[in-house]
C-alpha cells in the first residue's frame, strides 16, 4: 500500500514511524513524504528512516513542485493531507485575534477556524486538483485545520474524490471515559454524533451497564469537566473542545493568561526537533518527539492504515464525511463526524441504535448551518458572505461583532499570510 503524506516535512511526521515501529503486525507499506522546505524534509526523512529501520517500510521524499508532486502521487492508495497553510504565523493569528473580541481562539473552530479556512482553501484547492488528475481513486484523508470546512469544500468542488477528515479525539475521549469508569473501551457499544471537534457520545453501554448514567451518578465526577450535571443535561458525553461552547468564559480566561500562544510554542519545538532530526541518534530523536504529543498518529492514522491493509485493530474510527442517508435532520451533503467501519478496505458509517437527543441535534444543526454559509463565502472569497456566516455562528453574539471579525480576517489575509 502506498501512502503519500503532504506536509511530510512537519516535525511531527517521524512520530508516525515511531508508532508503526511498535506494531506487532505490519504489512508492506511505502511512504512518500512531500514537503515545501528541502532542509526540513531531508531532516525528517533521515529521522523517519532511522525509526523505521528493519521494518517492511520504504520511505521516499519529494518537493511540492508540479512535477515532483505529480510523481509522488502516482499510484497512491492513501493521501494524508497535513499541510499547514500559512505556517505557524497563520496559526498564531487564528488562535489569537478572537481574544481581542472576547471570544475563544482556536485554529479549527469559531472565527479562528474560518480565518484558517479562508487562507488555506486556495492552496488546498490546488493540491486537490492535482490529486484529481493524478490519482483520482485514492483515499484522501484531511488532517489540516479546519477539518470540517476543508472536507466540505473538497467534497463540494471535487465530488469524485473520496475525501474524509480524520480525528482521534472521539476515540481518545472514549478511552479516557473507559479508564474513569473501569471499563474496556473496545467492548463499549456506543452511538456518537457531531462535527469535527464538536461531538457527543449519546449512548454508552457495556453489557448491562449504562455508562452515561453511571457517569452522572458518580460523586467524584461532579467537579471535573465535563461535570456529571452537564452530561445529564445534554444527555451525552461531549468531547473536550465543547468546553469552549459550554464554558467559554473559563476557556477565554485560560487563554488570556497564556504567555505564549500554542503556535509560538510549537514553532520553537519544531526548530529544535528539526535540528535533532538532522544529526541526532534514535534516542535523541525519540526525546525530541516526546516534546509534542501526536495522538492522531497512534489513535487514528496508524490503526486506519493497518485496517485498510487488512490487519485487525480494536480502534474505533471517526471520519468527517457526507451525511448521506444517516441523519434525516441534515442534508445528504452536510459533512458530519460519524463512527466509521472498515471492511475489506471499504468505509461505511456505523448505524446508530438511537437517534441523537434533540438538544444535541439542535446544537449540531446550528454549527452545520454556519458551515454551509462559510463554505459559500470561502468559495466566492466574498467578505460580505463571511460576515453573514459569522452572524450564524453560535459563539458570535451580534451582527456588529460578525462584521468586525470579518474585517479583521480580511485585512490579515491581505497582508500576505496566505
């Protein structure tokens, strides 16, 4: 199986091979790492090959020039898109400017997510156009933020491509919950519903145990997030990013107290890591990788690659893709994050036993309505439609605030961060 990693020069990429190295069963895999910086790509390639030494894995590298990209994509079975359009400077803006307006900052959600999509879509569109010509049958997995909007736009403009977003958060949420309640995660039967980073487990059963009910009745869980009272009120267990939705003042306070943005921290880690990758030994490379957790490789991508290659795994997968016939309250083309099964390399949504509670459906519908309008604005690069989209966002309190946010995004985009 050939896997192409776009954004392969990222300092997180060697962690992919660290995770593969500890798997008990590995099929033959070929990787092509495609990056924009030759120096960073060379360093990552060296580290990856050291970590994969002795494994049935080949690793090549290529640049993003038209000829190199097309050659790298040739014959690809899976394409992982993890390009950070705009670099860390772009991410710093996305997660910082909302704070000036009294809103939480995030690279994938809210106004910050729209900023990232506005800047990233032109570059993403070029990449997808090349994929559509070179390897149209490949499975395209988008990891680049904001996943929901990127997948929606990809599906809208390149409907023939098999494009999905992938995220480890629902599965790691289930793992954490299982540990709290002393349950085996792989044995839990569940229903899950949401969009990327905004989702709930609204049924959790293990044999005759109702784990949602257990959570709401445990005294020691009253003071943690999500509180037992919140879980009872929304009739579901939310992923951690929903803290921005339910407790925005607390999250905003935490963000305002930070000395450095997450982007600035990651930029420094990246610089140090690439230096180690260029000359360090395996132990030094592993120490550099430990500076930044990369759960998306361990808990989503590596199990998915193995499953596609026919190697059984106990991991549950959650992919962002078109709703299709799953939820009647949404359009078939609306992109939702749904539990996904893999059988003989084929992907299919897991059928829920129960429909999501009304309060969860209403909340997701509000975000999906915003994303529909946001995709129109991004497609047309229309500032007035961006304002209209932000007015629909559940976190934006007024049309005046939406207009101010849109003006800030447009002005920053025009300064060249794209």
